[in-house]
């Protein structure tokens, strides 16, 4: 099931994109796609309504309406750094023995086609396509991978935009280079696990101004999705609606030879993951 939120920012409504590409109105089943609806089984009710054919058409064209982030304001965005071997190698970092964990401000989350702001004083704004995991039930002290995957509500495409000078040259505190406004486009859909039988067999791609910069596969993750969820549950409680960015493959600007192709106002980034859709957004000066 492909679930999304459509409408102007702050006034999105839940919808389902069916197999024919038609938008179905989900607002009669749940008010929004957020921590409350995920916690109380809203996606299960929605799946039953889809199977029963009871959702009416939304009455809006799938290609002519704004799409918001598929989850309304996550409680937290947890990120895993250096989680692809080729990305760690291109940046000169060692392959981590345990997941490298940092946080992004949840207010960085924006729609899959919204503009992204290049921060003031930025000289090294970078791109990172990632598989996002959305949590669907409370996860704490999980024992095994099966328990971990049972806590996943679905998957989405994430763009973990980064400002490398802020991240690496301003005291070494990664959050400063990760939490600038609009720095986490997410979407276009929340795809439920029944449509993603193996999250470790997904191809990721990203291009800048039509030139491919990243092309990888989740099979190359150092720590797979189930292990990431289980591991994080030992250090923090994961709540419904939380988002986990699981790392990026090689090809980022930081890992390329000088002059490194950092993002500039006017650039267009397209990124996507097999089965999870594509995002496209332009960059402008903040």
C-alpha cells in the first residue's frame, strides 16, 4: 500500500495511491498519518478499506496536487552515518564497528517536491539519498530482527541534505550540518512492508541537474534495517511516527575530487529508490 499526504503545507489530508495511479481519499478512515494513527492501527484499518473497495476517489489528479511528507511531523529523526562501505571509503573513514548515530531536527522534514534552502554562509551543501524507515509501534529493548521488523510501519525515500563545513569544520558536531531548515525531503509515499519484502534489495539513485551522482543498493549496508532498529531500541525508545535515515551510498560531493560539486542555488536534485518512488526538488538561497 502506498500512503501519502496531499494538500498545502499544514493542511495535508491522507490518501492512498492505488495500482492504477488514482488517488483515493483516506480521510474517512484516519485524520492524518501521524504518531496517533500509526499507534492505534490506522494503517491496518486503511488496508482493510482498500481491500474492501470502500475508499472514494479523492477527486484530484495524482500529478497536479502538492504532496507533503508522508508522515506528519515525526517525533524524532534518527540517522545512521557511514552505513555503506563505499561511502565510508570515499570519505576516508573506517568501517564502523557499531552504528554511528546522530539526530536531525524533525522540523527539517519537508515534502518530496518542496524547495530546499541553501543555508546562509553555506559553501558545502551536499546531497545524500537514503532509505527511510518509519516506525509503526513502540520499540524498546528489542531482542531480535523479527521483532525489529515488526515495528516498521513502512519505507520512504529520504534526502539527508548536509552542510559539510557546518558538520565537520565547526566543532565536529554533526547535528549542526544536518539540521538546517528543509534539510530532509521525505516521500513521496509511505510504502508498507508487504510491498517491500526485502529492504536489503533496493537500488538507490540520485542525480543533480540530470547528471547521476549516486547509484547504490541497500545490499551494501554495513548494518541492515532490522539490526539498526534493534540496535537503536537499546539506547532510546522509538515511537510511532519516528523516522530513521539508514545511510547513503558513495557518490556524495564530499567524496569526489576537487573542485567538489557541492549544491548551489538553482540546482535540481532528483532521487529515488526502486518501488518507493522519486523525489525532485530545487535549491534556492535561504
